[in-house]
């Protein structure tokens, strides 16, 4: 049960009304930077804590 193109268009219109046409590009840019930083942070961090468990045992 996903959103159709009509619903997405309505949501985009409401966001445009709330934030205005000048703030919207800045908002999307900061959102993209945040997602990029999150992804790079997830690559640096180990997925499992196996290394920490081995360090505690030693």
C-alpha cells in the first residue's frame, strides 16, 4: 500500500506551501548531506560487535 503519484504531488505541494520556494532547496540540500554523513558513518562502524567482545575477553 504505497503512495501513488497523486498523493506524492499533494504532499509536495503542502511542503512547498509550508517552507516556501526559497527554503525548499536549502532543506533538501541539508537532508541530502545528512543522509550522506549517515551512510559514511555506517561504513566506518563495524556491523557486528564481535571485535569488542574479543577485546573484552583478552
